[in-house]
């Protein structure tokens, strides 16, 4: 029986960061992953594959150039599933190679096996060849991630009806597609296939999508989807899904029916805890397979067991999962660690991109803080004209009394990169004056920050004076 200072179950963003951090403390670390290769969900079925697919689609379809050359413009006329998967496999190979090298440099051991707890400090490992071994550990971080939620009433077959893992393995592009689920995964895949000129219908049982995003941004996003021909059914609960030789039919509770060749069900995910035997630890996951942890230390009810990443729920981002893994390792070995700033960016890699940091306008209004907004539309910037951009905008929200930036929200090309300027200003407690007084490269889309800042500054001059009068 081997013994290690830290056992990490799962090699996704949270697992790899926890393992490397513990190794840098001079601890012996073993990472266990039941996949065929290292990387976890993030590398093989989640973050990296979906973003690689998106980039491939935008490049081959000529989407970014259609503002100049028209909707019929394409870089490659006949795009096939092989075109999409070829780049995907190259990217995944590179990601795995980088991760293996990182573990090697930091002397992190790893095993491809299924882990099963047999005691609070012992785990049994089972390989694909049914070889068994046991490992004792002082500390453990559970980072097993999630898997697609697959309800019994959905006739999954991997041919016409897919979950978000299976959609990456399609052997041909569908002639039409229904996507059930208006969350991040659903809207990303729906808009990616729409960019390939596949007719797409998006169905969401709630009246809105992306509830955590600023409503003005969501409204613009829905408008853009419908403007390019996508069908968006909101407040439409699914009654029944049936397959036929010709395709898939979705019957809605309101009597409408949607017929397409294929269907993607992307309404939620559940934790991959089934094989862990959590009962041996005295831990219990919730109905979606998530574990409860202390939000600051990521410690479970057991002092030597931690959990991080998607397995603990929102925000379920690769970026935040990495920080959770790092903090868990620091706390486990009583090492000092500064917690990350409260404001972190959220990126949605749809077409167009959406990214946000800080408070939405609805949250600011609910808090009772007097505020003003500044908006810059990309089509009004010189860089936007150069790129042929005819949609997208940046929205900044400022407090009237302190003039501080409270939230930044972007929809459009490069949103997930541009958001980091807003993130820095929020976490450094910057004000509207930063945007007014500083120079931005010209012509760039980042110049939109200055435009939005000036827009807010013009409004705040009179509004701030009115607040002062009232307070006086």
C-alpha cells in the first residue's frame, strides 16, 4: 500500500492546480483520473473542445468577414464534420502533452484509474484491466467534475439525439438542429451550429435565458439570434420527444411541435460522484451530485477532504476552478493564501461572445445604490468599421456617489478578452475618471471603454449634482 500527502481525484482545472500547488509545497502528490488520458472534462468534452469547435467554425465559415462580404460568404464552401474534428484532436493532443509535462516538472505522480473510497484516508484504485491497488492519503481533493444530465424521457442514441459530450463526435453536420436548454452550454452550441448556417431552434422552459447576465445584454443577444434566423422558444416546456426515420419531433406543452433532423439536450449537468463510494467517508452529494464545502477553504465536513471545481456548483468555470484548487491545497497544508478578488469575469463563448464582471444593472438597482450607465456600440468605433462589425456593445455601470465602476458587460467580438480591463478597474476600485483620463490604443475595440466612460461621465455630471443637492 502506497501513501501520499495529497490525493487528487480528477485532473481538470481544479485538480491540476491543487496538485501542482501541493507539490510546490514539497508534498508527495498523486493525481488519479479515470479517463483514458489526463485533462478531465475541461480538456476532453467541455471547455477546450467547445471553444476549439467555435474557433474552427468561425474561421471556416468566414463568419467574422460577413459584415463586408455578405451572408453567403464562406472561406470553405463545403464544411464537413471531419473539418471540425481534425483541429479538435490536434488541440486536445497539445493540451494533454502540456499537462503531462507540467506534472513531470513538478514531480506529480498520476494514475489512470477509477477511485473508490474504502475509508476516510484510503482509496482503492481500479484500472481498465481490473488491476486493483490501494493508496493511503493525509489530504484529498475531490475534483471529479460533472457529466451531462440525461433524464429518462429523452431518447439519447448518439445518432439523432445527443448530449453535450456526444455532439463532439458527430460524423456529419445535421441539416437542422433543436437545442433544449438555454443555459451556457445550450446557447454556445446553438449559436455555433447557426454560424454554420444550420437551421437551429433553441427551446427553454423558462421565460428567460442566462438569468445571471445583465438583462440588456441578454435582450440584445436574443435579438441577434432571431435576426439571423434562429428560432427561440422561451417559456416553452417540453412535453414529449419522439424519434422517427426522418428526424426528431419535440412536442411542447403549449401544443406546438418542432421537427428537426437532430436534437441536442443540454439542460443541466450532474456531478460524477457515482463511483466514489462517498458513504465510506460519511459524505452525501445533493440530488445533482454536488458536494457542499466551506466557500472560503473548500473543505467538506471532513477536515481532510476537500472539493473544488464543477463538483461544488456555481460558477463552474475553468478559471474559478483553478483558484479553488489552489486555495484548497493551501488550506490543507496550513499555507498562507490570499483569496481571489470578489469580482471575477464570466465568459460565454457563444456567437457572439458575452462576458461580464461585477454587478448587473438589476443587482445595482436592487442594492439601492444611485448609479449611471455608459454605453459604447462597437459599430461606432473605428476598429469596428475596419472589422465590419455591425453589432455588439460595452456597458459600464458607475456609482454616483463614489464614481466607482460597479459592473462591466460586453456582447460582441472579443468580449471575453476585453472584459479584463473592466475586471482590473473594479478590483482596483477605479472610477469613471480612469476611462476619461487614460489613453487607449487607436483603433482598437478597447477604445470602447473610453467612449462608454465619456458617455457615463457626461450623464453623471448633472446626476451627481442632483444627488449632492438631495444629500445636502
